[in-house]
């Protein structure tokens, strides 16, 4: 945060968010890396993909105003996917601290709901595998 004087002479806090620029094809993060931040796409596009048997399988291509890498804000584990700029891309970096501040301001029920949803999504994500016959993602029976 930085302080800026306002017209009355009092000082007001202004939040400064980190912005990052990525060129087409530039890796943003890789699967199995530790994650501590997420990204909000301001402009451009990002491919989210997994690698299976040396082949890239794109899960999603995200665009402006979409967030990716968000699971890292809740989990201290490793990234489960890769993210690469699909074109010139500008992102705002969201940190765990940003999230904690939002959750502090939320009601306890909303904070608990968010944590539960992320835990369940993480468990589901850990079960996803690539079907050898079709090359598509599947969730095997438990």
C-alpha cells in the first residue's frame, strides 16, 4: 500500500496491485510448482493445460476478467496444471494476503463455505486422470 494525500490534507491508503505482462507462449506457471498467488486476466488469453504421455491437453482457454491459479490461494500444495499465455496477456496478481483480507471482511459462513468448496474441488481435481482410450479427462470410480 502507498499513502496519497487527498484534498483535505488527510492521508488515504491506496492499494497497488502487481501487474505482469506475458508474451505469447510464455509460461506463467507449471504443474507441480508451489503456488502462492492467482491471476486476474486484464487483457489477452491463457491456456490451462495438463501433459499426458508427452501430449498437451488444453483444459480451458481463459480470457479477460477470468481468474486462474486461484486454488493456490487456499492450498499450500503444488499446482495441478500448467498455464501459458495464448497471446500477449496482462494479468493482475492476487496474493494469499489479498484473499485473507477479503475473507476477514466476509461473514464466517461465507468464509467457511469458500474453504469447503476449495477443499472439495481440490479432492476432485486430484482424482482426474486422462482416459487412455479417448485422451479425454475422466474421474475414475472410487
